[in-house]
């Protein structure tokens, strides 16, 4: 019994050491620009940009295959930050920024089909088959993936309600 334990311990230690050495010598270096751009992105991997997640979009933006305005959930603020980071001039006239939005389920229309549950990248929708669903406001990013999959159009995107934690003082109007 002790021989078996000792031999498995030695085998595990030897293989762990071999994996550690292989990890040092065979490491693939990632592009630092891609990592910085990906850190700026929302990270929901919703796919609205047409790329497989935020990492794919970041790689395409750095390679020049996608414009900095390709992320709809990021809006104008993200496009501006990406343009500054890349040193690219940017025309934000064509970018529609309606502000942050949250999904809302209309209880009288929800049939509990669970299609929205499967399509939500952040697991912000709660519910069970043949039960009314609900959206966790803290987890919803407003990517609209659930809206497209709802067969009864029970899910809509609404502006974030103005509450004390979300209130922001608007800019004062200039005095004439």
C-alpha cells in the first residue's frame, strides 16, 4: 500500500515538473494590444459585432479588419476609448448610442418556452419551463440576444430606470 502511494506521488511530481518545464518553453506569447483592447470591451461575448466573442472582436480591431465602432453594447464611449487607444481618427456621427438598456419580460406574454434562457450570454434570465421568466437587472448587459429568440415578443429592451444608485446629474445648460 505504501509502495503504491509513494510511486503515484513520484509519478505525479515528475509529470507535474515536466508540464511546468514544457509550459515555460512552449508558451505562446499573446499580442499585448489585443489584451488591452479586450479589457476595454464589455466581456459579454454576445456576438452582436459579428465576431466570436469579445476576444475575436478585439483581434479584428487590432488587425484592422473591424472598425472601433463594431461593438453595439459598448456604444460611443467604448468606440471613443478604442480610437484613442489605437490612435485612429473616428467619426461618431453614424453611431447610435441610446444609453444603457435592460431586458424586461412582459408577464402576460411569456409562455415559459426557455429560449431566452439559452440565448442569454450572462445568465441574467431566471425561469423554468412553462413558468414566467424574470430578468436580473444586475446581470443584464442589454445585448438583445434574448429579444431575438423570444417567439411571443415578450422581452423588450427598456432604458435603465433612474433610481438613486443610477442617477447621474446632467450637464447644466449654458447661461445665455
